[in-house]
C-alpha cells in the first residue's frame, strides 16, 4: 500500500528541492526524518512537514479503513520535485533598462510504501501486472549520403 502527500506552489526552485529529496529516497521514515532534521537547507523543514503529512495519511488509513499498516516498516518510495508556474519579475538595470528574471516554484510529491519483514517490498495482489518486458523497436541506422558536397556561393 502506498501513502501520498503533496505540497504545491512552494517558493523554492525544483533543483534545490531535488538536492534534499535525493538524500531521503529509499530510506526508512525515521532515518529520513533524522536526515532532514540535520540538513542545512531551507527546503528541508518543508520536506519534513510533508513527510509528517504522509505519515499522518498512513495512520489515518490504518485506523479508519482498518488496514494493517506497520508504521516502522514504511520507507520513502518516491520523492519528486516538479516545476510549478514561474513568476516573471523585472529588476532595474543601468541607463534606464530593465533585466527580467524568473522566480521558480515547485510542486513536491512524496510517496511512502511498506516493506515486508525480510526487507522486500510488499505489494497488493492485483495492483501490478507481472507482464513480459516491453519490447522496444530499434531504429535502423540511417545511411549518410556520400559524395554530396555543398556548393560554395561566391559573389
């Protein structure tokens, strides 16, 4: 079972957010929480709140829906920072000109999943199909036109 939490319109660039999210991907929830607590990035506190929200979602579903969720076995399955809308701003420049710059905004998504007792990932039966690997077609190599030269234009 997966538990999601999403934070939208956060005033930090997605590139800076990805630096922090890469630190916690694949880690258990308590390890991720400790990592975020000691990370010296401004976005780390926001990601910590998002992690807590995903944990609260897991607790809510465990109590309300009657799911058997072991909170200690949860880990960060996916952590993604996507682009949001950009704010275009203008800064004064010399000689009456103006320089444009963009304030970036990000949408952050955090997904928690439960590991089994031996460390394997627990899946719900029927949620994922175990189909054969997808075959990809390869393009045939394109033969380059040999012997053609561009004519030089002279005046």
